[in-house]
């Protein structure tokens, strides 16, 4: 914390995250170190660029006042990101009971032995935080020939020696699915034939055949 006679001012310099065509703000804290009312006023060398709220006021004894400084959106960056703007915080002892509305520019005139405390702050531009780029593999969907995110997670959690086993199991799983599809096609064909004119006896044969095919499929799945 930077110390003056009346106010402690923090920070000692104003740092603005700089991004073209976007406003940026920072704040400073004024701490009254005395048992008296202290009036303050904030000035800048570039008033068109900044908005200060409040730009003047009163800090009660042993109290704190927060000041927000907003920089207007800039259309171009200064060379080497160097800023020559500066701020001046003036403070003076005020009569007890003074309010923000009572603060006038004349209170800070250095005349008749009046003590006016001055503190200067420089402006520093810092690069604005940018979001981390999204890796290409995290984009929605996957390109042909690449593993899905779920497969990659499962694979990364297994030791390398287990990968061939997992690959074989996946192949067997695909084979079972293919055989199941083939059985379903055969069942559909048998039902179609039964609907074309087979009598009840023929239908019974179809039912038995369906049961046998399902039994074979279930047994095969259980063994796997």
C-alpha cells in the first residue's frame, strides 16, 4: 500500500487489461489513516479516455472508499503497449460532517498554508486474458478413421498390454451383432413364407425353428 499523509492508496499503479474496441476497468482503494474527515479528488492527464466514479468525495475517519476507473474502448493500441497517461489523487482534511456534495475544487487550492496531499499513479496496459484454444480433437463429432472420445478414454485407462485383448473382444462383439442381424433376417423370411399360405402345421414348424435359433443365439452370447 502506498502511503500519503492522509490517505493510503492501493495499488500504486493502475493496470488495465487492454483489448481493442472493449472497455476496461480497474479500481483503487483509498484508506483514511486519520481520525478526521478527508476529502479527495481524482484527476487525470487524459479525461476523455477515462471515467472515474466517484471522482471526488469524502472518506470518513479510519474508513475505506473504493474508486472505479473505466477506460473507454480504444480503436488502436499504443506503440509497444506503453501508456503515458497518469492520475493524480489529491486529499485534504475537511470539516467534520462534510459530505460528498460539499466537496468543491477550491478545497484543494494550495494557499494560506493549507496542506494538500498529492499522490500520482501511472497507467499500465496488460494483455487481456484470452480463452485457451480448443484442441481439434475436442470439436463436436469425429472424423472418419478416428476413435470416439469414449474409446480413447477407455484405452488410455488400460495398460498397453491389454489393448490387443480389447481389440479382439470388440471384433467378437461385431461378429455377434452381425450374426444376430442375419438370424433376424432369416426369421423374417420364415414369417413371410408362413403368411403366404402355410397351414397351422407349417406355422408350428416355424415357431419351433424360431425357438431353436434364439436358443442358439443366447447360448453363444453366454459363452462369450
